[in-house]
């Protein structure tokens, strides 16, 4: 006869991330994204999302990429607070601020002097995708399109990568106004690489940590 202890179901493990784990994830995730942006900026490419909008403004005006990226994301904090709450909004604000700083600091720490544009597009997109994946799994984002994509996935089950890929394609196509056609096509390839990372690795219910 089985004992009472054997009959009781196993307790669910505590899957919540600690504050330290979240902090490390924000730094790691934004650093991956920043490296991807450095690759793209070195060869004059763009990307999707609010980072893509920041690239277009940067190329068109010469304003610092990090500062523009931070400013572009400001209007999305109210939406993030409304649909995800204070904790998500605070972590998203911290992630955006970190990436804005890293985008300005990294070019002073190392130089990418010789990189093929096609490799910069694909590798940069994949690095950014991995960084975003880390942020999403810690209930954070880089604001803008990412907030909308994650909300649609949580609310309606639409894959975040699919939503972001569609919006990113529209944003990257806007780069025709400031970039040569070849650079725009490579930017599209980078955006596809980024969103494939999300579509393949982030599916509702697959990852239980929060």
C-alpha cells in the first residue's frame, strides 16, 4: 500500500526569476542587441522595430543613435504599463536605457573594421533576436513593437515573432528614403533573421519562467 507521501503530487518548482536573475538578463539581453546594432551600423544597415526607426532618424539627421532610440520608445511606456503592469514597464524602461547607453559606449570599446555587409545583416539580426528572446523570457522588452507583439501573443496566441516580422518589414522598407537599395535588401534579411530567432524559440506555453 502506497504511503500518503507517495500519493501526494509533486510540488511545482518555483519558476519565478529572482531580482538578480532579471538584472543579469537585462544586461545580457541588451548587450546582445547592442552588438547586433553595432554590426549593422558599421556597414550602414537598418533593422525593424523602434531600433529601425531610430536608425532612420540617425542616418537622416546624424543625431546619436542611442539618444534617438530612447526618445522613440517614450510613448510606448504608457501602453506597457496599462497592459502589463508596473514591473514589466520598469524592466522595459531599464532595458531601453541600458541599450541606449550600450549603443553609444560599445563603439568606443572595440572597432569592427572589416565585416561583410551580408554577414553583418544576418549575424547582427540573430544577435539582436537572441537578446530580445532573453528579455521576453524575463517579462521585459525593448518597448515599441516588442510590447505590442508580446501582448498579442499573450492575449490572442499570435506568435510574437510573426507579428514583429510583419511590422519590421514595413519599417525596413521605409529605409529606401535614406539608404541605397542594396543596403535596404540586406536590412530586410537582417530583420528576417532576427524574427526567425523569435518565431522558432518563443512559443506560448513553451517556457514557464516568469
